[in-house]
């Protein structure tokens, strides 16, 4: 048996699993997005029509799709920098020689990541309740007016961003912490001898050395944040006034509420296209930055 | 696998198969009953009496949260794992019928001594008939009407609630004239479709035309209803608020922020619980005024259905008959406050002696079904989204009616294609 065949043999189980549970469903969904599969087609397959790109065309003319896309971009553009900023900040603190009880703090800061979204979202809903929530209680102590966090279209998305950042920053923190620990201490020593300030050490040693890690974290976070769903599903049901309806939420509604799987699959592939384009753009920017 | 091994394996598989059949045989009389929300909790308490009457039947009541119920039903139909009996919101019947999931019940009713169609409110019974086929038996009913403050109405010079739109308009105007700032004559939450739908059902024109092929929202009748609805906001008799912004309408009606509240039967319990005893005689209920005299209302509620693939249809029907008995419906009302669909059940003391529910009794005699098309929930959702824009003044009544028709026609495109194809095949 040649080496190549042995390799394929070892790969077969994994490829089979991937094929059955990933590639086949994805191809199926792509096929569905070109049909008008709906309730009637579920009843009788003869009610299925091939509609080509009609679903995609309709999607572009749907105001709610653009609203959902706008909401999703809002979430990504504000949420990703906040999330990575929080991760980097806590990673720097944990990596600082001054930090005590590192293992404990690392565990505590990582804890939100391993909790279930739904359970924690329910607790956040209590915290941000207009009348009984702790957050408004704290505002009252400071003499500020209560905010209708989840009921006001202007505040609902910021509240969801805060929740998502809190929930997710621990994961990137661990990756960035590993990146920080991989920076050779000699570089800092040399900088100190040259008289560089803490800030300049950060700008000219830490950030450049973290660059590959940052690119990875950025790509993963952007792709993850574009798939916003569970948070609005549990906390606001897409409201108020559809201000927290994300693209994925729209897909869920189309697919599982109205059972229009053709349209829902088209939404899914549109989102896939957007994430792919944004990721390519990020990677290209990162490469150009590295070259410069 | 070699042929020899296959031969060894075959008897083993056969045995497993027999064991599986045997297991099936043992629980042949276990009925699976899907019920939703609070109903599922209350109905479980009615099951021991049924099981005593039928020792050979056991009922497994499975509880579905309302929010997940629709999705779970469709998934069950797609995967052929439907229960024997289920509670279905009556607006879902057309959809389940389009999927051919429900057992026609007319033959059962004809043989039944318990389920008497003439005893049911006709509008409610009609919601269970889809394209001429009876697919559900009404279990409890729900409609919308007016809750109002008697004392505020009296102070404005009216000793009785309105019976028609003209009187209603006069009362609303008079109430608004004497209202304090930020107080309103009526609460019509802009994200609830039931209010406008009730007014629309009071018109002679149907809401869809040509056998459910096109929207009929540009009819004179619907425009009249929409104009009456929008007028309330234009004259500031109703605030532009969604129900999420009015977390406690009962306290606000109690404080007189709203004189009329257009809503459903669960509010009776809420008002009794939330307002102090001394203020209980300030509020009352009234049937809906119509364009010319008492008007129609919506016929919502839940029905009991048998799934076509159930192997225990006879037992399932026994359960439906049991839950349809007037005395069991009265027990159900006592447990939950869900109103019975049978007139004879309304003769019980708890219902007859309660003035607040009497208006519902009167209204239920005049409820009308919505068009029985599977797309109806989507249509009515779009109707309200557009109507809310008209209420905000972004669209005129004519523009809004045209927009609702446009969206409805788009939603119904697939249905038209199917109906036309079926027509050609015939």
C-alpha cells in the first residue's frame, strides 16, 4: 500500500463524518435556495418549483433584509473592537508581572465563555429589567433616570453588544495571553536598556509580536459576531421595532416560523457570502500591513 | 458482510423486530396528547377522571410551550412523529390541513351523542371547517371586546357603552375632551392585529377574494375599518404605543389613563387580581359596537384535532368527546378561565352569574372566522405592520390598503399557482 493510500485511509473516517454532516447538508441547502421549498412542498413534493436566483433577487428588495443587515453590521462594527479590546486589556493585566493569583483570575475571567448563552441571557434580562433590574437600581443610586434597556429601540442593541462582549472576551483573552507569553523577554529588556517607556514597549514590541495572533482573533471574532442569533432570540425576540433582528434571526424566522426553506437558505448563503468577503478583506489588509 | 454471517444475523433481527412489535402492542392504548402553555397544565388535572372511565386508556399529556409549538408540530409532521391528539390554535388548522396531517372528523361527529354542532357558537364551529372538511372540534374560545371605565363614561354623560360606531365615536371624543394630559380615551396597542381585524370582520366584504387568491384590502369595507382605526390615533384618542411599552395596562385603566381597553378575556382575571376590591365596580365589559349596531368579533381559540397517522383514532375521539362535555368544559373554565365554545356549558353557575363574562357570551354569538388559508398569519402580521405605519401618519388609508394588498398578493403567489395548476389538471 502506498503512502498516499494509507493517508487517505486514515482520513476516511473524518472525511465521511464531514461529508455526511457538513458537505451534503451545505449542498442541499444551496440546492434549496434555488427552489421555492415551503409548506406546500412539504405536503407534496410536486409543489416544488425551481426558481433559479429568484430568492436572492427578492431578498435584495426586502426592506427587512437591509434592516437586519444594518443591525448585524452595527453589532459587528461596535462589538468586535470592544470585544478584542476587552480581551487584550485583560490579557495584558494577567500577563503583567504585578498580577497576583493569576490562575484564579484567569479562571474567573474565562468563566462566562463556558456558561450557556440562554441561561446567562435570562439573567441579563433580569439585570436590565427597566423596573426591577440591578442596573437601573445602580443608576438610581447615582441619581440618573432609568433606561428601558431592552424595550427602547436605541438601547436594545447596545445592551446586546454589552452582553456579547462580556460573554465572549474570555476566549480571545486566553489566545492573546498565549501570544503575549510567547514574546521573548529579551526584547523588553533591550527596550528598557534603550530607555523606552511602557507605552513605546507596548506599541513597538507587544503589538507587532502579537500581530499574527491578532489577525487570527480578528477573523474568528468577526465571523462569529456576524452570526448573531441566540442573544436577540432570548433577550428581545428581534424587537423592539425589529432593532435587534439580525440576518441569522431573519433566516430563523423565514425557515422555522414561516417554513420557507427556499428563502431561508438564500439568506444563509447571502450571509455566508458576506462573511467570506469580509474575511478576505481583513486578511488582505493584514497582509498589506505586514508587508509595509 | 458474507452471506453466511447474514444468515446468522437474520433470525436475530427478526427477534428484535418481534420484540419491537410486542412493545408496541403493550402500550396500544397510551394516547399521546400535545397541549400548549397553561392549558396543558390544567388539562392534566382532568385526565384522572377520564382514565377512570376508560381503564384501558392511558393519556400521556405532553406540554409544549406556545412559542415552540408551531415549529414542533411542523417538524413532527415532516418527520412523521405526530401525536394522537393535539390542541391547535384555530388559525393553524388551514396550515395543518394543507399538509394533510389531520383526520376529517365529520363521520365521528355524526355518530357522536356528545358533540352536537348546533350547541356550538356558529362562528367558532366555522373556523374548524377548512374547504368544507371538518378537521377540529372547538375546545375553548377567545375574542376581543371592550373593557371600559363605567364611572368615566358616566362623567362624560353616557350611561351605557356604545352599540354602534357613531355612538362610539361620540363617546371617544367626549372622553378625550375631558381627559387629563397623557390620558387617552382608548388603548389600541399598535403591534396587535386583533383590534383592526375585529373592525374589518364587521364589514360585509371578505378579506381575501377569488377563493383566497388575492387580498381584498382595497375594498370599501376594509378601508372604512382602517379609516376608523387610524382616526383614533389622528384625533389623539389612542396613544401610538406598542404593548411592550404598556407593561401594566390594568393599573393604567385603573388610574384612568385609558377609559376603553380593546382586549381579550384573560383581562377579567387580571383586573380582578390587580385592582383593589373597592374599585372593582368601576370597570365593566361590553360587546363590540359595529358600523350599524352590535358588531362581529374575531373567532380565535383552540381546537382539538386527531392526526391522520394516529393508530388510536377511536380512543382519541373518546378523549375529545370527554373534553367536549359541557360539565368538563365548566371544570376547565373553573381551572383556567378559558371560555367554553358550547352554549350549554355557559348555563353553569360560574359563567351565568358573572356579569363581566356575559358580554363575551353575547360577543361569541357574533364572531366570524378569518379566511381559511395557510398564509393567514403572515398576511395579518403584514396587515398590522402597514396599519401601524398608517397610524403613525406615514401612509394614507388608501396607500396603506394598497400596500397591504400588494404584500398579500405576494404572499399568496404560490397558492395561486397551485390552485391554477389543480384547476388545469381537473
